[in-house]
């Protein structure tokens, strides 16, 4: 099975441990980005995973490429060019202090990329699945066009397409997101969303639900999933359910709606003690793609994806470095992570 993901890979700069930006003397240097994170997950699960982007040919661009190669991601289709790698600064939250993310990604190589930079017909030869997120088209109208060409080519090659809506208000407005994602989602087979993205992008929301008060309404999320599926003819809709008690402790579960069987499957809920929240949604996406490609049932798929994401919250950095066996062990247990004897 071969999966292609497309998006931006950024430098991640972060103060040591839980320091604030204003007190830090040093910043830790790593890489991350939504679709790259998914590719790393899939490569770690043993699938043939390729990441497509545009990166400069200089040493920082090469370091970004190397960060993916380390985990077995195919980087052979990355276009080289441009002058800079996008940066995001991450200040980890703790307890009642929330995390802070500051972008410095204007004029990055991928933001300035053009449709002619990518030969999608060649890229999709022998590919089974294509994944992108709403973060990528948010980089500019030129990148919307690139995503649109990618989706059209994927469909022409019989490739399944998944998209995580991932609305980022720092990159575009709700109106811009709605216009672009309405067009792109016409090609999507599997949609991934959360409590807020469906509302921000498409104005669809669950009733009687307060994500900050710890109250979730199962019927409300069924309604959201069905509305999304009806609007865009998705085959499946996944909704992650995060209950934010504080920055360090979250409840974490998900629902997967299979349209053909009209089946709504809710996962078990994990109570997370968060080490690093960044990449949590991406690890869910990677787990879901793996589960669906390997023939797991709807219930098994959502359990695998949520377990994969729960484990990612315990790992520093963007990438989820878990194996299939480790994820399946948690998914098949009681959710506590304790060794079952």
C-alpha cells in the first residue's frame, strides 16, 4: 500500500521544557507539519509513505528532508527550490496556561510554489491513498490551485483522498476557508474534523456541546457527521472529540461514521496527561488511514486511530514514533496503558 501526503514541512523552534518565550535562552530545533506528520506515522506502521512539498536546496532544506528519511518516508518527489523554510515557534502550555504558537512562514518555498512545480500524474502512479489538510490551501490561492490539481489527478488515478479540515485562523478567514474547502471537498472520500473545524469552515455544529465544560453530546456529533457526508458525499467522516480540562489534561475520543452502512462508531475515551499536544490530530489521521487501508472494521479503525493519537500525546515533537503492535496493545486494553497480565 502506498500513500502520498502533501503540505508544508516547517522548522519547529521551542523553548526547553515548559519555559516561556520571554525567559528562554535557547530554542530546541526540530521539524514538523501536518501532512509530514501523517507520512511519518504511516512509514512507522510499515506502509510505503511519500511526502510531497517544495523545500530550498540549502542546508536547512536538506535537514528537513533528512528528518523524514530517518523514519523511512519517501522524499524522492519533493521539489527543491525557493529561499526559505517556514518556521513555527511553539511555547508549550501547562495546567491553566495554554500553549502559544507563532508562525513565521511567509514567503516559504511551498507558499510561493506554482502548479508547474508538481507532476501529479507521475506522483500518483501506483498510489492507493492521498492525504492533505486545510492548512495547506490556507497558504495562498496558488496553493489552493495546486491542491485542486492534486485532487483531480488523484481521482483520475483511482486514488482515495482524505482531508483533515484543520482550520487555522492565523492563515486565512472563515470565508476564504469555506470557499476553498467547499471546492476541494468535492473530491474527498474521507473527511476528518473536530468540534470546531466543521463550524469554522462550513458553519456546521453540534448542539448542546461545550468542549471547555467537558460536556459532549453523541447525537450532536452524529448530526454533524451526517450533515458533512450529505453535503459532500463523503464515504466516511471522522470527528475527534477533545475535552479540554486544562492544557495538561484532556479527555480524548473520536467517532467514525460509515455512510454505506449508516454506522456510527464511538471509541473508548482516554484521559490524557499531555507531554506534547502538537501533532495529536495528525497522528489520529495517520492511524485512521492505516486502519482503513488494512481492512479494519469501522469500530476497529476508530479505536486504532484514537489509541495512536493518545500515545502521540506522550511524545515530544511533531512526529508519532509508535509501532502497530504498540498501538494495537493500547487499543485492545482498558485504555489505561497499564500492562495487562
